C-alpha cells in the first residue's frame, strides 16, 4: 500500500510532467526565438552551403546583345572553401573557380593555365554574368564586413517581412555603400538583397523565388540578379539538385582538384 507521502510525490511529478507537455505544445511559448540580425545575414550567406554541400545548377545570362546558359557543378565546405566548375557548353567546359581560405584561383582548360585572382578582381563579373567572383565563392560575408541593424519589421504587400540594413565597416574591402536584406518573417527565407553604390544609389537587386525542397530542406531554387542601369538584362541561377552535410575532405579544395 502507498503511503500518503508517496502519493503526494507522485501527484507532484505528474503535475510537473503535464506542465512541461503543455509548454511544449503551446503555440505561443513553443515558438522559436526571433533570429538576430547577424543570424539573418548568415542565413542568406549560407543558404546553399551548410556544413558542406554539392549541387548542380543552370546559369542563364541575358544581356542587350546575347543570351547563353551554363551548366554548373558546385561544392562547398564551411565558410571558406568553394569550387564551381562549368560542365557545359563545350566552349567553357572545365573552367573552374576555387576558393580555399583567402586564396582564389581560376583554371582555364583551353590554355591549361591557373590564374590567382587578386582582391581587386572580386567585384569583377564571373563568366560575363551579372554575378561577381565574390558572389560565387563568398569571400566577403555581410555579418563580418558590415555593421547592421533591423530597420523594418511589418507587413508589405500582405506578407510579414523583416529588413536588415548593412553599412560597410571602414576597414572592409567591399564595394557596396549599403546592402538591404529583406526576408520573410515566418521562416527567414530571403526575398531580396539590394546593393547600393558608394553614392547610395541602387546598383543591382538579387531576388529569391520558387521555394522548393532541395537536399531535404526548403530553399529558393531560383536566384535572379538584375542590374539597375541595364534594364532588360539579368542573370538567373536555377538550382536543380543539392545535397547538404556530405563528406568532403579539405584536400578536395586544392589546386589538384581545380585542374582535374
């Protein structure tokens, strides 16, 4: 037979368990904490990276005079290792960009030449697109190179959004005078990133769309870059397949792999 003390202790434990269960299922209390501005910026920078990643994408470049598409294969590990290789068309096949640490190289298979890119080339166009070398290999990071704060949170066109405004740090080697990041408030998936020049004039806009399940997570499958001063021009990257947190050795991101 249970003593009154044991019964009382059992009731207390049961009550505590019920309270924990209610807390875990409460729609208000179980809600995730809002992301900080830094976490929002990191989420945008690492959208297609995670701890490591491997994927395939198509880049379509449209200018005033021509249009072409490139098939890409991409790898990344951590925040400072990236490899992007062109699979097609035949003319550019094998052209590869590697970042390992602070060093960035291009491999040109036609002349079998490896070129190390100086920092001054990071803002240059990658393969004639509206994306820069920095966009592709992510040498700069918004949370590292800019000061930032949330400057708007509310409803725009019926959708709850959050905006983070970034201004370059005095010592940062970046070309933008301001960057404005807009994300959905419900899941912090990015909607757009606006880049302003040193005179704070809008220079280009990157938008994210077609949220799809890739590599077991919901992410925008389409990223579009539009230059402000070239109406009608754009570059679209469409991610067809992604894998995340895969096994990649550091040695993979080497000059040997670059020329393979």
